[in-house]
């Protein structure tokens, strides 16, 4: 015996499915937490020794012109001298507020390839910049 659904039951089923889909979409509005990779690099996104991004560093070459680049797409292991993949952002290596916003120490050295988990959004006061060509 074949049972036919009435238009009322089809309508209620459709309404329920739409509400359920909307509720799922509201709960999954994009994960606001992500992993971010961090590197010390010049203004063009070329990785340099992490000592250059340490505000306590007094050796030659440190100071201006170096930034902490970050992206959820950066992984650990990029070598010094390589250009970071496109899509990252940067902030001044000595910007204590930006460092704190990413859960990094406000001063001192940050190892190249450091990955912080559960970073909120793409937060921070970083300057957007393109790396790579």
C-alpha cells in the first residue's frame, strides 16, 4: 500500500527543514578562532633572522624595516631568505598592543614559524600587506 503525503504535511516538512538549515547556518557562521603562523620579515615579506624582530636586539641590521608577518595560511618551516606566501598581514615588530592581541609576548623574540592556536579572527592592529608575487 502506497501512502501519499498531503500538501499540509509536505508544507510542514519543508518549513521544518528550512528552519533547521537556518539554525545550523546561524550556529556555523564561520569559526572565529583560527591558527596563525608568525614570521619576522622585511617589508616585502622576505623572512629574516628572528633576532631582527626582537626589540632587545642591539646587533647590526635590527630595528626599523622589520615586521611580524602573520596569516592563518602560514605553516612552520619556511627558511630565512624565502618570501612568505601571499595573503599575510604585518605589524611593526615592536607594536606591543598588536603582539598582545594575537597572544604573543609584548616584547622579545618570537621564533619564526611560531603558530598560535585559537587566535580570534584576523584581529590585531596589523597593517595589511601582500607578500609574494
